[in-house]
């Protein structure tokens, strides 16, 4: 999909990977609805977009609420006249499952998996209604492809995003909507900085280095622009750059 004149909704667009992607979309000539539970972060992204001459709108959106998601997608058409791309990217980490008395692990599943399913479901319906081609990119993680002993719930949720997105590849033929997943390795964002500088450097050494949010944004742009990609799972790593998980041989 050629991005000039198109309209995208980026969840988690108020920080990190979402913000970098919103700005990359602006640079390609798209307009962006920046949807985030952190409205101040979303507004800052909109200011950054405006300073680059781009059109963006901030929208407070809690991705665990279907009505917020629906409002963010309809805002694309209301604000900018169309809706072409959904980047379902909002996410959290930071679990400690075996000392989790309050059951907070469920929040990770709710945001990192359930909300991605819900956002995809609502975006597909909205895109079908518009009758034009659409692209949906869901943010998974290398943690969705590999074991993560310190974050097993996060790994399970992200593995769910991978196979959910891959399962919807058929929508390209069915409705002209391409659904793909992106699996970043370790990226320098507030999400990982919360675990502290020492931990960050330690993981960085383990995976061969730390990516920048712009590296993931470039992957998202590639997935949007390459019409041959549907049901694909892109990895972004320091060692391998951008590549794709090979299709699983069916039976
Ligand atoms: N940083 C990494 O190393 C890394 C690696 C792989 C995957 N990811 C994934 O990338 C995505 C973006 O993470 P990031 O690293 O940019 O983190 P980040 O913390 O910088 O950004 C996440 C954004 O999501 C928003 N958010 C959180 N809960 C929300 C909710 N309920 N509704 C709406 N917005 C909400 C936050 O306010 C924040 O702006 C996440 O899905 C994360 O799991 C990150």
C-alpha cells in the first residue's frame, strides 16, 4: 500500500515504538490517529508530527475497552476522511507471576493479547464497511517466538498475537485486508527502561545489542508497503536485521 494520503490508527502511539511509527507514517505522507491511554504522550506525538508538517490527532483510548477502540477507528474517518491502516501496538510488560497475589498477570493478557484480538476484529469490520484495501499490523515480540523464563505470561500473550495474526492471512483474498505481525527483539523504550539500566544492559548483551524504536517503525512501514505480505511474521533483531519467520509446513 502506498502511504501518501492514507490514514492510520496507532495504538500506544504516545511512546516508544508507537510514537516512532506514527512519525514514520507522517514522513510517508499519511495522517495518523494517535491512540493511547496516556493522552499527554499522544498529544506530544501529535506536536512532533505537526513540527514535521504532518497531520495527526490524539485520542484517549484504553485498548481493553471495545468502545474506545471503535471510537479510535471511526475517528480516522471523522478526522481525516478514511481509514486504511491499524497498528495495534499498545502493550505492557513487567510481570512477577509467582509473587503475584493480586492476579495482575491477567492485565498483561488483557492488554497484550485480548485487546489485540478485539482491535483487529473491530478494524476488520470498519475496513470492510469502507470497502477499500486495509492493512493491520499487530505488535508481537521475539518473546512470542522463544521462551521467556522471566516473563512467561508476556511470552504466551505475544505467541497468541503471532498465531492469531498468521491465522488471518486469508483476509487478503477474502476482503483485501492484509494482517501481519511484527516481532521486535529488545528495543530502547520506556517499557524496558522501567526494569533499570543494569538489567537493560544485561539483556542487551544477551541478544547482541539494543534496537531503536525507529528500527521497528521501518519494519512496520515495510509490512504496510509490501502488498505481497499477509499472514507474515516479521522479526526485527540486531543480529538478523529484518527477516521473516518461515511458514510452518502444514502437517
Ligand atoms: N521495547 C521492547 O523491547 C519491545 C520488544 C518487543 C515487543 N515490544 C512491544 O512493543 C509494543 C510497544 O511497546 P514500547 O516498547 O514502545 O513501550 P512503551 O511503554 O514505550 O509504549 C507503550 C504505549 O502503550 C500505551 N498503553 C499501555 N496500556 C495501554 C492501554 N490499556 N490502552 C492504550 N494504550 C496503552 C502506553 O501508555 C504507552 O504509550 C508493546 O506491545 C510491547 O510489548 C516491545
